[in-house]
C-alpha cells in the first residue's frame, strides 16, 4: 500500500496530539516515510529546562533508526504544528534539518506556511551547506 501525503499528514497530526508542550503550548508532530515504505511518527517533548527539549522531527528519525537500523533512509518527512489549538507555521529547525540531511539528503520535506498550506522542499534546499566529513562512512 502506497503512503500518500494525506496519510503522512494524518500521522503527523496524531503525533502532534501526543506532544508535551506544557510551557510553550506549541505542539509539533512529524511523520516520516522511509525508503523501505514504513511510517514513523514523533512529537515534540519540552522540558522546564528549555535547552533539553526534543523536536518532533528528530524523535521520528530516532524511532525509524530504532526499528530499521542506522542504514534507514528518509524518503518524505511531513511536519505540522499548532499553537493554542490553531494551525501554526513550522519549518524544521537547524538541528532537525541537519538530522534530516544525515538520513536523506534527497528527502522531500513538507511543512506548513503561515496560512496553513503545505510547502514542499527538498532536504538540500532547506540546508544547502550541511555539515559533513565527506566520506559518509
């Protein structure tokens, strides 16, 4: 069964409802489709010590790596967010962009703009000069 963007959006929205956003009220959900055809979800998890919070995108990536191993590759990743019950614009942060490129330099990334529409970008467009050692091994 092929996974389309509406299925990814539903998965990300379900993840968003599980977010622990007690302090900011900014809930984020992510769903990623691997090259192997499986879908993994993640949500943001805040901490009262803000720097140690976790992003939805990296949590979804961690879930995928846990199940498929370090060779897992991202085909598509969709991020959605809400603030106090309203759809919110949310692009992956810099750390998440680096993690996305690490597991899918050619991945497609979808996220909402200020009007709630889904924008589509490649991981390379989001992080054109990603950090790397060059050997990928």
